C-alpha cells in the first residue's frame, strides 16, 4: 500500500473567464521510503501539488489518501493533526521566526504535543546535534548564514518525527556549497532513517540526488 496516493486530482483558481487550471488529472503514488523530485518551470503547478500533499490547500476534485485513509479536506481539525503528526515541511525561505532562538524554533512544532518540556528539549537538541549545529542553539535567526538557517529548518522538521517530509525548493536560496551540503543531508535522512521525502525543484542538480524524478508542465505530468 502506498504511503501517499492522489487519484485524478484537479485544482482550479478563480471563476469563469478568470479561471486558472493549476492541476489537471493528477495521479500520483508514493511508496514508503522514496526520495522523489518533482521538476518543472515556475507556474507549472508543482508547488500547488506539494501544498495539497501537505494538506495546506485542497483539491477542486479528486481523492487523496495517506496510509490508505481518505483525507476529508472539510475537517479543519483533522488537517491540522495530519500536518502536526504525519507531515513535516522544509521551505525555500526557511520560515523561521526571527524573535526566537534556534532552539526555540526547532521546539516550536512540539508546542501542542502532549510531551514533557524536558522531552521536547531533548528531542530538539538531538536533531541540532545530528545536523552539527547544536552550538548555535542560543543564537537568533539573523545571526545565521543561509546554510545554517536551512539546517535549523531541517532540524525543526525532524523534531516532529514524521515519516513524510515535503520540501519546496529547499536549496533555492543557497549557494552551490550549501546546496550540496543540504542535499547530502536529505539523502542521508532518506537512506539511514527511511524518511519519505518529496522535493519540488527546478534545479536538475538537486533532482540528481533523488531516486525518482517526475516532470510537470501546465499542471500535468510530462510523459517520459
């Protein structure tokens, strides 16, 4: 059974003459432990697809299954629980809160978990150490380089300990050196920890680290 499955997904924005068909008849199955790149030009629908996979946006038509369970996009509380327990996100702009320290940013996804504070603290420090940035725990975001910020964002995603990680242009704001470092980290998370990772990118170098590459154009899969 696929860990994620989309059946005949459509996504439209606007109405009548202003309607934009962002996704058209998308079928997509992801097996547990896959490392997948979704490539395509800007505006092709790949980020819209990632948002639906992450339950941030809802499809106009079609079905979405996680672990074989049909997702009801009308149940807001259920979607929040999925985002908290099932899926982690890594964003191009890092999405860190400048007013918080590195440690506080990494602990943030655990805020509403029924865990003791000590356990939350230990979980955050564990992944900061794993990514070789534990010494940055008391620093603020503005004191970090772009590569360090992305490592913090990855540590935050790992702290949730979800099986699925969705990454939207995770190296898009980084130089070549940090590009390589981040992709090696994501590849290691896939190979050593069995994380299912889906990366949206326009960068063929980034896609080269993935084990399966799909291409989109105008809201549809491009046939090989």
